[in-house]
C-alpha cells in the first residue's frame, strides 16, 4: 500500500484511539459511580434483617429496663406497705403492686417473644453477612478493573498523542490539511476502508469503475458520497 495512504491510515488510527480514550475519561468515572450506587442499594437491602435485629435488640433492652424499674418500684411499694396505717391506703398499695406485677408479666411475655424473634433473625443475619462479604469482594474486584482501566487512560492518551505528533511531522502539510478538513466534516473520520464496493464510512455503494480504480491506482481517491479518503481493504484476508 502506498506510503502516503499508510501515513493517513496511521494518523486516523491515532485520532480514533484518542476519541475513544476521551470518551473513556468521561464514561469510566460515571460507570464507577453507578457501580457504587447499585452496590449500596444492594447492601441496604441485604442488611434489612440486621436493621430489624438491631431494632428488636433495642426494644428488648427497653423492656428489660422497664421490668427492672417495675421490680424496684414493687420492692419499695412492699416496704411502704408495712408502714401503711389505714385500710384504704393498704388496699391502694396492694392495687398498685398488683398492677405493676401484671405489667411486668406482660413485659416478660413480650421479652420472650422478642428473644425468639431475635434468635430467628440472628441466623438470617449471619447468612446475610456471609453473602455480603462475598458480594463486597466481587464488587471491589470489578471496581478495581474499571479503576485500572481509568488509570491507563492518561498514559495511553499521551502515547497516542506522541505518535500522532510524529506522524504530523512527516505527512506533507497539504495532505494533512486535506485530511483534517475531511475529518472535521465526517465525525472525526477522514480515511475509510472500502470492501465489495461499499464505503464503510457512509455505507453507500461506490461506482464499479471507481472501485476497480481504487484497487489499482496510487492516487488518493475520495468516496463520492461522504468525501472521505478511501482505501481498498480485503476484509476476508484481514479476518
């Protein structure tokens, strides 16, 4: 393949790679952000049993505190009972102690029910913790792959940019200007392969005589539809 065309193909590759890297620079941080959001939502969902367990544990603690308070109150009430001097006060104190005992009984039944529910949830929480641990490891592994890819973007950008500068210095200025003008009008693509008389840029058929000439001539020919510089590429042989 003729030298000038090879140079144009090479600089087109540089430009295409730089465009891809620029897109990665934008998309990869967004991808990481979405991965973090999705994992956080997953984590919150899988920790539902843990939150339920913690809520029951807090309620259990409150109930235990209430029972202790009632016990302390009943001890004092029984002590005061010995000091009561009339029947009316005595009956009132007995009623107070009876009510406290009933409340304590209800609380103790509630505590037993809470403990049974906590035991069930504890098993689920342990399973959830194992699942979350595995999911966290997988998430961190997948995130690191994307982060490594992002870290490589800057180095790759410098490499392709340096290669492009080198090509600019050896491509004739008039040819480079022609390429840049065509590229600007065609979404960053100024040089395009043609196979079986179809331009891979605009996907239009080119005339048969032009396709035949493309395979024989040393001149730089342009697609009559999109005006990109064309070159023949045997894609069956390339595959």
